[in-house]
């Protein structure tokens, strides 16, 4: 059985639902790239099993999966430093997910606020998969015994559930410390990027107006136009970050600038204190173009060669399987399953 001294390991993933935005980049991918340059092992997934909790057109799902991998690589993820793969190619996710369905309690699942938000008043009509989503997310993380997970504020509750599942499994089967108690990593100026038309709502590809978001595939001209038309307010930028407290649109734009430039919000305010939006917005637009245009160009190039992207996924999945399969075998032994001669598959 695997030892309980856990390797420091980061796991995270993004759904291939198409239409990657600046929010995906600043809230996740940019941090993925930063973490791969530390001493911690990094594993990044395209969570296609999660994607099908709501209906997906198969051809669009394949395109979105490849586009997300292209975004990973174009943004700086290095396959020699990080494992990049799609969830469905590693059976341990689904198999461990079922075991965790039997560990998690209904009361825990009923408290998941994101399900309530997504299901709305139509909860009886949504898929069982959407309800069990957090349990599968726990399997995603714990199949690799990940010790750290970079997440946005909206996913923190799911990591807390992962911790509860790990602790209950360890306790129920009398295997102290078999699964680590994973730590969420929530840091950076833009862990939750808000819309350009409404600073109180998260930037989303599904928003009513395309002007509310920066798409990773937007042209330089369109990026400039969107930032110049972004909602702000009548006041100049304040003297300190505290002055942004009740100004959601202003705070969002400052945070975006900080994240794109690798600075703190305090540093940005220090430079632009008292500045009018006519000065700040063009500077933000130019910065965004300088960061995003090379990524968009490289994404386009990569998408012209789907075979190369599929090769990246295949190689990454083999590496991921090599880590997750022994963990799953240990879990089967702990639970009391007979594995037989056909194992490992």
C-alpha cells in the first residue's frame, strides 16, 4: 500500500465548455503557469467528465477540449514540467468518484451552493451528474493525493467537501492519513474576474453581451474597444485600495491590471492615484493586448494541428494514469474489493 507521507502535488482543472475568457486566464491558467515553476509537482486536467453534466454537442466538446489544451500550452504550460491530460482518459476519476459517492453524505451534498445556483428552480430536471459533481471533483483531486488545489472563491466549498470526504474515508476504513487533507490556494488580485458591464457578476462566456467579457480569441482591436467601453464610474481612481471598497467596476479593472502586469493592486493604485478613466482604460487595454495577443496567435496555430494536441493529451494521460492507478488499487484493497488477474487494466 502507498505510504502516507504525501508528495507535495498541485492538481486543478477547467471544464472544456468553449469560449475561454480573460477570467479563465487570470483566475486559473496564469496561476497554473506560475506554479509549474516551483518545486511542487503540477497536474492540470481538462475535466471533460464534468462538462457532460449538462448537454454537450460531441463535436463541440472535442473542439472545446482541444482549444483548452491549446490555451494551456500557449499560455506557457510546459509538458516537460506539468502533466496535461483530459479526465475521461484516466478511468480512476470515474471509479473513485463512485466510491466517494458512497462516502459523501446527502446532507453535505445538499449544502453545495453552486448546484443550487446552476439548477435554479428546475432542480428536478437537471442531471444526477450535476448533483454529484462535487464528489467527482473530490475524486479528481484525491486520485493524485493532491496536497494543494488552486481555485477561485466559487470552488472553495467543493475543496472543503473534498477534505470532508478524505477525512471520512480515512476514519471509516481506519487508514489514517491515506488521503491528504487538501489545501485550497486562493490568491492573486483576480482570482474572480468580474464582468466589464457589471462589476458584481463574474465574467462568463454565457453572459448576454459579448462586450461584458474579454475572449481569449478576441482581436487586439476588439480588446481595446471592450476596455474603453467597460463600465466604470464618475470618480477618478482613489489614493488607496481602500477607496475601491464600494466601487465594484473600478476595483475589477484595477485588479485585472494588477494581474496582467504581475503587480499588486496597491502598486497599481500608487501609480494611477487620481487618474481619470480616460488615462487608465487605454493603458489597461494596451497591457491586455500585449499579454493576450501572443497567446491568441499561438492558440490559433496549435488548433491547426489537432493531432499534435491529441498527442499531448495521450502522453499526459499515460503519466496521469501512472500516478492515479496505484492509488485506485490501494483504495480497492482498503474497501474490500477483489481485483483479480485482470488488474491492472
